[in-house]
């Protein structure tokens, strides 16, 4: 029984998002950080836009809690910047704000905000909003599975399945496939893949991507789906499952 409980706990932990809290008020940062960590989430904090951009480049979050009113670069302007960068364009953003007018909400939504939490808010509401946004923006279903074409990627067990048969691959190839299956149809340059799969601070040559693409295609060959991984001449690669 104890072993089963430990296994369940590990699965829950594995599925918890990494959250970045951006707020210039230390009391609010501390309150949110405490609530998220108590819920088992990984939490990082930044006091302004500069700290936030540095934190994102070092450890890309799964979601950002963004204060609207900050000195210097506002949360609204930082949201616009994040949406323009391919590395951060798809990170869910929840705006923390005391603004409640319809015009304010429209402005925030047009800037790329995924949801709002009106101050003051309770930790319970905060957690509910985070989980709702993660569900809406995550490519995985409730069981943590991503399905594209004839492939199923299980983000909990970290397995790739074809007709219920596991396809074996290395950890880097798994991360690369998870990224591709989460963003089907979109072409990515080698530099963008280095940023997304290895991290923005990984100083590797572009040919590293080509090596792992070849390995990933070889791992997909037994299932006959290596053609899902397409070369975009003069640019990079994309994942496109056949209809």
C-alpha cells in the first residue's frame, strides 16, 4: 500500500507545472510561491521584467503569473514581448491585476493573456485558474497522452507507443518528439530546436540537431512513421502526421 501511494505521488509530481511568478511586491510573490509549493508545484519568482526574462531563458516555465502594474516594463508590455519570441510565444500567461473594466480585459487578451485573476484572490482560486489554463493549453489529455497520427506519447510514463507497442529511443530523442508532437505542422529552425529541446543556455552546434533527427527517424522506422518528421529545406524540420 505504501509503495502504491508513493507511486501515485510521483505521478502527480511529474505532471505538476513549473510556474514563474512575476510581481514587484515581495509579499505577493512570497504568498503565491508558498501556495504553489504547498500544492507540489515547482515555483520561481521575479521582481521585474528583466529578472523574468533571465529566469525564462535559464529554465523555461510551463506557465507565467504576471502582475499587470510593474515599474519600468509593465506586465502587459512583457506579455507582448513574450508573444513575439518563438521561444516563449506559447507559454500560458495569467495576468494578476486589480483592473476590472471591459476595455482592460480586451487590451490584455489582445496582448496575448490567457486568463485573469482579479486582486485580491484566494490560493484556492489561484490553483483552480492555473489548472484550468494548463488544461486548455496543454496538448496532452487528462491521462497525460499526446496523440498525433498513429503515435501516442505518454508524458507520465515517458513512453512512445504505436499500436500499443513501445518504440525505444534515447532521452533526447524523446524530448524532441514530445516537442514536435506538441507543435505539429509548424516548421522550426535548428537554432529554435536547440532552444526548445536543449534549453536557451545550451551552447551546441546546429549539426547536433541533425544527429538527433537521424536517431529519432531511426527510432520511428519500426512503426513506419519516420516520414512524420519532415525536412524543411533551407530552414529546419517540422512534424506532420499523415491523415
